[in-house]
């Protein structure tokens, strides 16, 4: 099996506020389905990009967003193929009403 990161950018979920409950319920339904299928590893939404801290290689800390894209949420699944990962990403995209990026995780060589 191979692990994949499925993610979306902060700000990508642009539906009206009154639809939040329906989107949340749809997203949790996909999570439950993935858990029952035995492919769910972990996932979470991330707090606003305004709460980002960036730690530089010299150890200095900068608070607040930079001019780049930030993750808004993600999950990790463990599936037998990229095609299977894309199927799960499609389910998540429909539930969350935003595009999802799919990336294979590099296996730990230890």
C-alpha cells in the first residue's frame, strides 16, 4: 500500500456560510467511509493562515502570512494505487466543494 496526501488550499472553500453544516456533514461522511474501508490514516483542517508562524533556518520566527498558498486542510490515506487515491480525492472534492491536490508520500527508508 502507498500513502497519499490529499489537501486543499486555505480559502478554497468558498461556499456560503449557511452551507457549512451540510459541507461538514458530507466531509465527515467521506471520512467515515474511508475509515470503514481501512484506508484512512489521519486528517485535519488547519487554522487560519493569519495564525501561521514561520521559523527560518537561523531560528528566527516570523508571525503572520507570507505571500504564498497555505494548506487549509488535508488527509493521509493508504491505498494500493494512485488511481484509488484519485477516487478518494474526488469524493473529498465533492463533499468539501473545492479542488483537492493529490501527492504520493515518499516512503520512510529506515
